[in-house]
């Protein structure tokens, strides 16, 4: 299975693995699965760290480099097709990060791993719930 990690799932897997559901933990540990991360999640982490909503033990750039080395993930590209798909993502809010993640999953046929109820309710991209 090709799994696109929502930003919080990526962070929980590294900082608070106990917050992941057992099903998601198993999926992330399964070597048969491909784990993907969008640059949008890296950007979102930088914004959260800047606002003080996420505390890291290192400067964000260093933390991200160490995280990528410890748990290599495939980079899900932001393409024109992904951008063109974002208006078709029917969310009750206008969060650009969520729109890009859902569009990325849809365009590349990835399963979006999330605990976000709005993303889980979407029709179109495949999802794996961490609940």
C-alpha cells in the first residue's frame, strides 16, 4: 500500500507514537508499504514551530533533516495536476494544506493516513483512519 502521511501522523509517528491507532502503527511498520510525505507537511511543520504550536528539541531545519534520515519517506510532488485538483476537494474549511494533501492522494492514488474527521469524510481519495 502507498501511504501519504498527514502532517500530524508524520509528527505523531516520530514524537508521540502512542497517539497512533494500532492499525496505523502496523501499517507504518509494514515494510511492504511505501510511506510518502508531501512538502506541504514540511511547510506546515515550519509554520507550527514558528507559532510555537509544536515544540522540537532542535531548530526545525535540523530536526527535519534528522527525521528524514531516521525514517526515509518518498516525496510526494506538488504538480500542476495536484494544484488543479485542489478546488475539487470539498472540505468545510479552506485550509490549503489539507486541500493539497487530499489532492495529492487523489492524483497519485495514495492512501491518506489521517485522524482528521473532515479528511476521512471526503469522497475521492482513499483514507486510513488513525482512530
